[in-house]
C-alpha cells in the first residue's frame, strides 16, 4: 500500500480521528522536519517501556525512577489512605486531580458496566477492585470508598454492582460507600435543567 | 411602511427571532387561514386582560376565576408555607414545578444582579422580596428561603445580596437561608467536568 | 385553557418556534408595554387586508396604493420584460433582489416538486406558470425563462417538469430556458467540495 | 518529562488535535497491542524515505518503484498535458481527483497568498510555478492553466498574482488562464445564498 495511505489508515484507527483529518495529519508530517518525525516515532516505539500500570490503582505512570510497579500516588505517604476514589479511566483521574480538592488514594476501573451485562468481570477490574479494597482496609486503614463515576445510568449501575460485590466485607469492616453529590453543575441554568437534576439540587440544598 | 416589513419588524423585536426568521413567519402567516390570524390577534390583544401578576409571588397567572390578585399557588392551602423558593423568572418556576419535588411557596425576582450593579433595586424586586419575607414569616409561618438561581457568579451575587438585605430580620426570627445543591448534574461526565463542579460534588458526596 | 398556554400554543404553530421558545415569547410580551401588544395585534389582524398576492408573479405585496392586483415589480416599465426568473418562494425572491444583479421580471412557484409526485399541479402553480408564460410572450416580449431553484434534486426535478410543460409552446415561440450556473459558491474550499460541485466548476470555468 | 505528557505534547502539535484529545490518544495507545504501536512507529520513522515530492507538480507520492523524482500523474502519457490544474495543497488535489472530471496535469502551490503579503515567493512556489509553466509549454504542449483555488479573496489574490507573474510569457505563447466557475454549489438554497454567489450564478447561467 502507498505509504501515505498506510499512515493515513493508522491515524484513522485512533479514536476521534476520521479519514479526512488522518490524511491532513500525514501531509502535515511530510512537511515537518525530520527531528520531529524521529522524536514522534521514538516516543511511540518506547511508550510501553516508559510507562507502567500501577499494581495498586491501575493507572498508567512513568517507569522512570520506579522501583516497583506502584505509582507515586499510591506510594505517597502524605496522601490520605482512609479514602479511595474510584474512577472509570485515567483521564477522569487526571481531571479530578486538577481540582485539587482531594488528597486521598485512587482506583481506576477501566470501564463502566452497561445494564444487563452478562460478564461484568470482563468489563471492569472487579476482581482487582475487591482485592485492593481488602488489602487497603487491612494494610492502610481504608474507611471510605467514593464512587466518582459519570452521572448517568451506566455510572450508577457500576457503583451498585461494586457496592454489592464488596458489601459483606464492607459491613464486617465498617467500610463506608459514598458517591459524588448530585446537583447544579457550574453554569447550569434553572430554565434548562432536567427534573432529576432539580430534584437532586433541592434535596441536597446547603 | 410596507405591511410585510412592518410585521417583520415587530416579530424581530421578540427575543431570539432574527430578521430572516421574522420574514419567514410573516410569509407563513400570509398563507395561513384567516381564523388562525384572528385568533392570534385576539389573544395578543387581550393578553394582559387575561393574565394577572400575583401580588405575593409575582408570577403571571390566568385572571379567569381570580377573585383578587393572588395566584392559585400562593392561595393553595395544601402547599407548604414554611418554604419559599426564590427564582429569577417565570419559566424557571414552570420548569421547577415540572420536577414535582417541591410543594412549598414561590417568589419570582424578575432578574438577577450583575456584579458592581449600582442600583440593585431596579434590577430585581428586592423591596417586594423583603416585604413578602416579613409578611410570610408573620402570617404564614415561613421558616426557610431557598435560592434556586442559576449556578453562575451572577446567581450567587443575587443570593448574597438578598441574604444581606434580609439578614437582620432573618436572624431575629430564626429564618433559614439555603441554596440549591451543587454537584454533578444529570449526564455529567467526570472527564469533562470543571474543577469547581468536581470540588462541589466531592464535598457534597452522599 | 390558560391564556399563557393558549398564546404559547399559537406561537408554537409558527415554523421554527418550539414550545420552550414560545413560552419565553409570551412572558416577554407580558412584560412589554401595551402599545407594542396592540400594534402587534392590529398588524396581525389586518395583515391580509394590507397585503395582496400579485396576479402575474404571485408574490405578496402591499395593497397600499395598489390599483389592481398587479405588484410594482410586474408593472415596472423599466424592468426587462424579456426575462422571467422563476423562484420557489417569496423569501427567495427577496434575497435575489438584494443581489441587484437582475432587472427582469419574476414568477413565484409556491413550492418545488419532490420526485414521484403524483399531483404536481397541487404542489406548485404550474397552471398559472403556463398561462403567464404564454401571456408574457404574447404581450411583453418574454424571451428567456431562468430557473432560480435550489441546487438539489428537487429543484432540478421542478425545472425539468416545467420545461416539459412549456416545451411545445417554447419551441414554437423561440423561448429559451436557462438555469442558474453551478460551481463554487462564495467561500467554498476545494478540500471540502463534493465531486458534483467540482465537476460543475470545472466545466463552467471562466 | 513524563512519557505520557511527552507523547501528549507531540500529538498536540498536530493540526486540529487539542491537549485533551492528545491525552486520550496516548491512553488509547497504552491499551493497544504492541504490534500496532511498532507499526505506527515504523511508518512514522520511514515516512520521508517512503515518500518523495514530485519535481514537476510538487505533490507527495510513494517512492516505491519510482525511478526518478517524477510522480506517476506527471509521467502518465495518457493524461492531457495541454491542461494544468493549479491547487493550493495535496488534499485539494486528492479531492479533485475523486471527481473524475479532469484528466490533465497538476501543480501544487503549497499555499495561498494573503493580501498585502510582502514576500509572496516565500508563501507559495511561485518560482517553481513559472519554471514549470515555461517547461511544460515548450516540452509538453501546455495550453491552459486552470486555477482551482478556494472561492475566497485569498484564492483570488493568488490567482491574480500568478497570472501577472506568467502574463508576458502567456501572451507570447498563446497560453490561456481560467478559473473554476462560480455559482450554486451542490445543496445551495436560494434563500440563504449571498449576493455574490447569486450574481455569479446568474451571469454563468446555462
């Protein structure tokens, strides 16, 4: 295959990049200097060498200076290990960290659960979740699991499933579950709010 | 002026209708039957006769069967008069009622306060607000004022201003202020949430 | 019915106005002064008295000063009566006039023909079109009919139909048909153009 | 720098990819299989080896099987060498080829000229253009140069500049200039057309 079309195809396989944009990217690269292309190529090639997946929270992190498979957030002794914030994916975690509101620990599920999913354990890291919950309660004094999932039925279903999964253990160990509060998000106008949001905002008024 | 252009101009003065749509509306009406035009014209002409503004909550309501200037919501004896929900405008009130979550009383401010507004009393019904608060505390057992304003700086500024305005009276009478809860609104995804919303959602977790 | 809901319903029947905007318009009118409401009501009531439909080109025009049912464009002796521009609707005509490129006569079809339309004579003024073509050839020296219809299959179908309808008469009287030229419209970028547009632009290059 | 942030930065330098999407791409790649990453990396690294820029039309083409620096379109003996279509960029050429309307030769300018550009020779390949025009007239029987540039002031300015540049040579050699035709592009509606497009469509009626 033509090398222009070949690289266009590879770019098209990335999420959110259509064939038209993919082609534009290839022509852009053809006009870029060689240094940029080499740097790009090298960083792609070594990506998985340079990045590890944390064996505790399952986020990706730089392998540089890492002595084991535990990320700096998980090994940070200043972080509050009594709380564990459960998120769908790495970008959610990055976005949450930007808010600077939370200084506890994390866990990345790797997905959410659609309704009527027959094999939930294939969609999310439910086994790893349960194991980590038990380990953190025993070793790190974990007291609260906070589900920070999207405010839609799939997010709620996921939280429900995990609460049931860890329910007995939680009851036996005084472990608390919580979910991010519902209400008006920044910029919300009353005129355009759905009934569920208004109801939540009313019940959670402060 | 040409009657087509004349009516186009009148439509253009309505909010959200540009000159192009206005003209399209006029041509549509020219092809409509006379009955529709007459009915439309009559309903416009009699609009203010047929609608009153409530002297208690300031919303608009049908004059049909009204015996004084008090709307059915304000005179409804089943509504919980211990609560008063304060809104910017009538459509906000209509939307809130659809959520069926609230069965208390209302008050429509008629606007919000921009920052550094020199004459706040001209922008919103602050005098009427204060008078109604006092009257409802004394006559109806009002205990809580809930600000249901848009989740933006102008909404917050408006709530601040009114709380200060009624502050002394509230303190002396055990009157409580509250605001709609902040957090994730329906459909919000963690990845795209702003830091303020995540912080609110975290603090208001349930 | 509640007069607010009643007028909301009437506004909702206008093209491009949804129930939410309709309600906003009614609340806007409730806060407008009485003069505006009366003027609006009057202009609606008298719309059809004040506007006539031209018996030659079928556009709508002000009845003020009109001595018969012929509009000023049709009776304008300075306009070039050798050309007749055929349009779908009044707003098309208004937009075309703004371009100031054409000083001939007009005809408004009142619609376009979808493919496989069984009763084309009900969709557009085909009978009136034919009658006007014959009259204008005989009385006004008409030589060219220009179809100024949208550049889509329905527009082309309409032009085809009318050319066939008037074909024999046109052949017998040396009457010419033409269509607006196809090519790049203002702002078109080559990268995003469809193949048909590029083909037309290539064949019609200047 | 963190390898995730590093690759995110590299992706962000590509046109149309913001920092948020860039990060999402990196996390996607972290979850992709190694084969895909290696293939992507390899194709980037060898891109410039595998692609040449044609010394006649300046488009990019596969070096595979190329015996000199002339692309298959330029060396195609079946193509009509009497015409030369001048385009801004490679994607324009690719899009034009899809229309299958043209079987002549090409030339890619590499840009367009803004108004008041002081150094036009740095923005587009004007020198190469002039040299190719002369060579093609003398060696290949070139008779017509077709400017296929975007229908905006910058595109027109570019065509004007090149016509002046090659004007004397063209006059002396009977070389003709043309531009893609202006008019209604596919899907254009009369109601929403600008005056310039209607004027062009009227003058270029067919």
